[in-house]
C-alpha cells in the first residue's frame, strides 16, 4: 500500500503533520532490510527498535514512527508502535477491500497457504503471507504489502496462547477460515490439547454468518469446531466430507495421486508435493478455491505445478542416487509422524532419519520424543539423534557429527532414503546443503 506521510500523521492525530512529506511505498520493522521509500516502524522487543531509527533513515527509509525520544527525518509520534502497525494494517485492508482467508492449525498452515494462493492466483489477484509471516508482526506486514488490485488476502495465522488468533482476526478480518488439523504443538505455551483447540477455534468463532469455515473432516478436533461458528461449513477429507480424495496412491517420487471428488466436479490429480499427508492440505485448498468459483480444471493445474515454501518435504537425490527428504523447517509430533510415514513409503530398503529436537513441548517433551523414536523403530527406520536421548538410535551432538555418522552408516546409494527433520533451532538445512553438494563437506 502506497500512502502519503501526511495521511499517516492524520491517522494518528499527529499535530506536526505539516512537517512531514513524501510517499511511503513500503513498511519495515527491521532496519537491516529497509528499502528506499519504506516507513520504519521501531518495535520494542528484546531490543528497542528506536535505537535503529538512524540506521533505517540512512538505508533509505522515508520516515519513521516513534513512541518515545526525539523524531528524526519525517518522524510521526504514536502511543505504541506495535498498535500503530496494527492500525496501519487495518487501514490498508479497508482501503483495498480484498476478501481475507485465514488459515490455522497445528501443522500444514504454510503448505495450505501456498496451495490456496496458487489455486486462487489462476483467476484472481492474490496477496499471501510470505514464508511463515503468521504472527502479530507478520500478518500486518503482509496486509501492508498488498497492491491495490488485490482481490484475496491469504493469511496464515499462528498462535502461542489463547487470544492470539482473535487478535490476528481483528487485524485481518477473515471472511473464510480454514483449519488444517489440531494436535500437540507448542504445548509449552498452551499447556494441554484442550487449550490448543480453544485457541485454534478462535478463527471460526470470529467468522460472521455470511462467512465460510473450511474444516478437516478427518480430524475430530477440527470437525467439532462446526459447533463454534454460525458461518457456512465446508468439509474436506480422505475419509469423508464435501471435498474428498479417493484412490490415493504414492508415486515413486513420494508424491501422491488421487481422485478429487467435489460438488464442483471430479478429476484425477497428481500432486506436485511430497508426502501422503499433503493430500489433506490439497483438499483444503481445492475446497476453498472451488467455493470461490475457481474451475476444478484450474485447481488441478495449480496443484500439479505448485512449488511450496522451502524446507518443507523437499526431495533430492545424492550423487550416489540416495533419496533425501528435507523437512527441516520445523517439527512437532504431528508433522514428525507424517514425515516418518513419507520416509517409510519411499520403497527404499535402507531408511535413516536424522532427527533434531521438537521444541516447545513443555511437559509433553519426554513422552513425545520417546513416542517418535518408537514409531521410527517400528517402521524399520534407523535414527541419528542430535542431542535427544529419548529418540534412541545413534546419539550425536552437532549437525556436523550427524553428517559424519550418516556417511559412515551408508554410502547414500539407490537403496537409501534419508529424512532430515527437527525444529528450527537444529538448523538441519545445513546438513541438506552438504548432502546436495551445495557445500563442501
């Protein structure tokens, strides 16, 4: 959204608006990524962003907000910079007038967001969350990045506690709410599954009567959210629902094929995304898009050519022909089970999982890691564990140690498949780089 600095000053009742001038062409909360024409919004977190206003101006920011201290070039005073960020996003949303689609769930949010974006983009102008911009900073920045022609805003919504998604809804004002699945994730913050369900359900509770809740019919926790909304209900699933997948098979590249059946027609679909669990995400996207009048042929074409966000079920072969599944973006028990399932379905004889910690599980930490280790063992998967004794298997301390253990265990030939999976703090993508020969080992 482009906006004059004087208009921003007016929004915040800033009396010195006569002293500011220029056109804002972008918004930034990080002085290191400021571009020419950005408005810098200094947030207060571990560091006070006000300390970097001068850096932002030097990098090309046309002006800045501030809540304390003295203004620099084109400074506009606000009471609270985070609240100001949200206010500006609401102004942008109202000005653009796009229909907002909110997506939440314990896993699958980003992939489903990517899929919905691709399907809708076949016939409409769409702005979608970048990567995992799914919190109180990323959501408003996504809205502020919208162009005037935007018809749909596709917004990923994460939560680390009760009330978080409600806050994001107040910023984004979704008319459609998509829920992928609900399970144990971020238990350190939620406490137990009931609180997770309560938090994720805030999305459908927010929807008005003329809205739409798109719910995973295969997940009891999600299906029961129908009782918490007055919006229209559209269900999807591999077992039953309004939009379903039948005759699911997994191709040699671990990508699923299935028959898509819906009220808008039926079609064969060869998904361009690895893992059987992504069938459900594809159904969520297809249901949402077809309800928005995207022809089923366009939906199928989009899902068959989609490139999802990086580090999510990426696959490649080593020089020796070994299959590597790089799902290193993040990990919780649900996504870990899905990834191990994909590894087990690879058809390779030698299966190895290099696993990092599943963070933020609180009291569920020990039992969840033990469960995943036992699941791997039951599937005949050898585990290389980075600093997590509960997984069992071969315990190492660092990613470099894991690489040494892996290469001593296997020649990474055509009979081998390797999964890389762990929370972000493990940084397993560096191991993927080594295995793909993008970095010298």
